[in-house]
C-alpha cells in the first residue's frame, strides 16, 4: 500500500496490474494493425519503459524510508532510565511529551552534526545516525539527540544519549550534561518527575503512566 501526495492510498498490486494491462493493450493494438510505422512502435516502446520505470520507483520509494522509521521508533521506545540512571523507567517519547507539556514533538534522523559538508571527505566515512526530537515550551527550544547506529549499518546497538541543547528565550544556547537536567531547565520542580512504569513495560491505557499528569510522585 502506498500513499500519494494527494493523500490517496494506492495498492501496489493494483499499480502493477495496471502496467501489465496497459502493455497488453498496446501489444494487442499493434498486432491487430496491418502495418505499424516505426514512429508508432517507438511510441509503444517508450510508453512501456515509462510505465515500467514508474512501477519500479513506486516499489522502491517506501523502502528508502524504512531505516529512518525504524530508527525513530527505536528512539521513541528507549527507556530514559537507560540514558540517565536518575530518570524513571518511561519511554523517551512519554518523557518528552510530559516535559514539553504536550507541545508538538518533531522527530527526524540526521548525522549527529558529524559530517563536514565536504562530499569527498564525508563519502568515505560511516556517519553516525542520530534521532533528534525537538519541541518548544514557553519560548524555550529543546533538542534531544539520541545515537542509534550509523548510516551504513543502520539502526544497531543500544541507543545512547548524544546531546541535549536548550535555547533560552534570550537566544542563548547551551548543552546539558545529562537528560535529567532538563526538568530544571524548564523551571519545573524535581519532585514532579514521572514514576517508573510497571514491569513489564507496556503502553496500554490501563498503565498508571498512560497519560501525562498521572505519573507524578506524591510527596
């Protein structure tokens, strides 16, 4: 199944059946014609190659994003306690949703800022792969980068915290040494930290950490 820019979902099998039926129609039409000119045959061949190339592009396009989608999902489901032992056993996605107050989270894959920008130099390097989560809260911009592997090997190994940067309302940018310092940067008391998820870790709505605000420690 594929989704085109207009939002319509198209079955890949239907697309290939369309290509085959179109080619069969063109061949049948050519053989029913007593004499087919070189120009007419050339048009038929070009049409066939165009349909074949279009089908190949449709088949390959979704697979190109699979490593990035896998990397993002791995980062989202990583327990923040594995990134900082002072944090509870909740997923990174839940933690950032909680700390951002429900602000819009933007997830993307990048090279952790390690590439030089010089193609000949970067071509021979296996650049690290990072998943970056960005959000803004009360005019404070936060970016959390988690290393999940390399671009040649794809997502591999245990995710690790790469960097946390905060841009204050005044425009000053600084890095945090630990992810656990983020609540203080957002001017929230430390005792408002979410609690651990029950074991085994689940994302069901019955979990006490199913929604932000339900995991506060009671002092």
